[in-house]
């Protein structure tokens, strides 16, 4: 029995597109939640299509593990902050320290 994932160009293209969107978002951090949600919805649609074509659970789990590993690697890296955000974070921390000193 041959695997369904490697014999269907629609499934391979769908997973490749979902992974590309996910990796792009993890590298740029530009859209907030839109691209990761789009990537998840696309991968769910491709998984449903693969199951309808007769994909085994093993094939589906391998692809899902790839998505999970990439997401975990993305969580490990520090997201770049804009200079305005850094300034705001400094101001907030200074205000908090002044409030603590004033209470003493």
C-alpha cells in the first residue's frame, strides 16, 4: 500500500503552502494571529482531504509533528521588538519602580 501524501500533488502543495506561511510568520512576526490561524486552517483542510483519500493515521501524525516542532521552535526564539515598544516598556518599568518607592 502506497502513501497518499506523496502521491497527491494537492496534498503536498497544501502542506507546503501551510508550512511556508507558518515559517514566514515565525520569521517576520508581522501579522499577529492572522497568518498562523490561516496556516492551521489550511493544514486542517488538507488533512481532511487526505483522510478522505485514505491516508493512514501514521502519515497524518508525521505531518502534524512537523508543524508542532516548527511552532515550538518559534516559541523558543525571542520576538524582535520595535524601538517604540522598548521605550514604552522602559517607561512602564520606571513608573512601577517609582510607585514602589513612593509607597515605602
